[in-house]
C-alpha cells in the first residue's frame, strides 16, 4: 500500500504560496513545470484525438458531473488538476484543431496564440478604464484603427486625427460577434430616435416613448435571408421585438436580392402602420453558406433611403487582408458599421468580437459615465462599450498582426478559398453527391443525392418530390451522425430550402485535398454500409 497523501488544507500559509511570483529559482521552476505540463500534455491530446466520438455518451458524461456543493477544503493540487484535465477532460472535449474537423468556424490556432493569451492573463489588465490598463488601452485604439483602415480605407489624415483622440471612437472590442452585432444595432436604433424638444432620446426614454415622440407604430431591421440569429436577439434586447427583424428574400445564389430589398422598403414605407427601418444588415460570409451579399448594391439603396447599413463580416472580414480576394467584399467600405470576429478568421482563441463605425463620433450615442470610472472627459474605453470589465484581447490581436503580417493572414485566407473550390470540384465529380452552394469564400454545402433519388426527382411532380426530399434528408442526417460518432472526421449539417445539407468550413491550414477526399470516401462508405444496406 502506498503512503496516504496528507490532506489538503486551506490556510493562510498555502494561500501565500498560490500567489507565487517567479522571484526565486524554486518558484520559477515550479511555474515552468506547470506551463510545460499544460503545453505538452494538451499537445499530445491534440495529436491523438479527433472529432466527437461516441466513446462516452453525453448522458454518461453528465452523470459524472452532478456535484452541486462547493467543497470547503482544497481537493487537488494544481499539478493534479492539470493532469486531470489532460487525462479526464480533454479526451472528451472536441479536437477542433484536427484537420479532419471541417464542420464549424472553430479550428486550429497558431501556437503563439496560447503564449499571447498567457501574457494577457499574467498582466490581467482591465481595459474598461485607463486606471487599470494605461498603455494597453492606447494599444487597443491602435489595433482598432488598423482594422478600421483595412475596412474603410480612410485617409492617413483621418487616422492621424482620430486614432488616439479621446473624443473619437473607431470601434470597440466585445466578447463575440453576437455582441458586436447588438452594439451596431444599438447605435443604429439610437441614430433613429435622437433627443428632441420634449423627448430625451430613445436611450433614456425607451422604445415606447420613442415611437410616440416620432409618430411611429413599429421599428424594424431588415436582414439578409441567411442572417445570423444574433440579430433576432438584438431585436429582443433593444425592445423592438425579435419578430421585427425582417428577412429579405434571397436570390437563387442565397445572396440578398437588392430588388427584393427595394420592394420591402417601399412596401413598409407605404403600408398602413407607420414603420421606422432602423437598419439594413447584409452579410459578408454567411454562417451556413459563406455567401457574401451584394454589398455595393445594398449600400446604394441604404444611402439613397438614409438607412443605417451594417455589414456582418464576423466570418468574412479578414478576407480583406488578401489582395487576391478582397474584391469579394467590395462595398463593405460604404457600410456605417461592420462586425468582425477575431476568434474566427483571425485564428484567435475564443472571445474576440469587434465592431467598427465609419463615423468616429457615432458611438457617442451609447456613451455612459459613472462617478468612479469613465468620468466625462476621460479617455476610458468603457465609456462607449456594451461590456464593463474586459480582457485585453486587443493585445493578442495586435501582436498576432505583427507576427503574421497581412500577407501571413492572406495565405490562410487564400488557402481556405482555394481548397474549398477544389473540394467543390471533387464533390461534383462524385456521382453520390450534389453540390448545393458553391463556395464564394471558404464554406460550401453539399448533400448525399443517390442516383436513384436523383433520377426520380427529375421526372416527378411536387408531391413525390416532397417525399423524396424527406427521404434524402433522412439519408443526410444519418450519414452526418454516423460519421460524427465514428470520430474520425466532422462535417456539420444545416437545412437550406427544406433540404438537409452537409456543411464544410475550410479554415485549417492543415486541411488538404487528401483529407477532404478521405472525408468523402468515408461518407460514401457510410452510405453504402449503414444506409443503403438497412434501407
Ligand atoms: C455571420 C455571423 N455573424 C455573427 C455570428 C455570431 O458570432 P459569435 O458566435 O461569436 O457570437 C456568427 C457566428 O457564427 C456568424 O457566422
């Protein structure tokens, strides 16, 4: 029998030790040992495990974690916690870094991101105010200006004037794309209902008072057919109602149809209820299809109608770094506001949303002050920010831009787009599959469309087609599920025009055509082995 470990106790002496700083050789060694344990332990996991396996079901995992009391004494030392995470938790997490994981917008990150994230944790700056971040807030403004320039391309003079001016705000960091879209719509709403004689503005008086003051029955936001559901959340939070987020029908290529947009606007303007359009939201890289709306045409309509034009480029924004493909986003520079996510195609760890405004004064519409921080006249970033305390993820992005250069990011973007195109060609070559949405950027959808169904589809009427659609959907659901559970690779699925489709997001630079062929081979094999045989 091994010696029993001494019980762990929480006391002042041990507390002192956990606030350890690398002051002497011993503490340095200890800190390095833990970092090594994390970096190399997890590295092994990242190499060894793929996908979402059925080894442990969600039910079985849930049964392991049912303790709802906090233990009064310490249960584990840090080394044991780290080892436990490496051995017990990581194998049941999802290896999103695998090149065979092509189902979502979450993927491998360059290893330096882990180091940069460690720096922000170690510095623990709070960019809500200068008093807890000083130069880090100033750097954040520089990072925002760099991306603002990438999007809007204003003059050098413009940036010299606004980059560090306390009264100018080129944009803001938030936790994610959802909050970035919400911030943009918050500003758009306040632009529509500013203070006037007898009315203190929608921000103070609320939406009902704004409608009364402006003689409006309802406010709406017009969005692209494939708009992210975060915009419906914004409708709810901003008090206009998620039901007033109106989807503009798309054309056959799943992009917003400018003629239909025009028609919806005219219909709303001439309708019986007095409707205020707070904004139009186009997408540059739709979540499901990666499609880019015709930004220039939408911008023409918005500028003529004087409607706030927002581009949700949460996914596609970094395409602007590629000289070869930036024209795919032509017209984005005419937006009033733009969302971009750092944790998507800037390959950052989770938790970096950004919103940018062409007009550096427009974020004043959401300014808040408090007596203890963010006092009027101060330069605190928390004055015009949805969130309060925030980590300095801008330091990570700013450093990543220095490490990668725009060309480094462009290589990643170009690899994604070109591999997606080659993948689409491969899909079209294989008789079992049909390409549903070709890649405009680096996302595509396709479906298993067996010869038998394809033949009948071509020669039958709507009722039989509906039945064939259901049958085809069941096949695609089964193939996707079985592949996911086998754990070798992962492709996601969604539904477009009632058809269940398989969705591939090509962002991992390690994903190459050999891997994509393997994924299709596996799907063919699953179809033959599991679906066809059981039918
Ligand atoms: C186009 C688009 N907008 C917004 C979002 C929301 O981003 P987040 O998940 O970071 O909130 C997503 C997420 O996938 C997206 O694809």
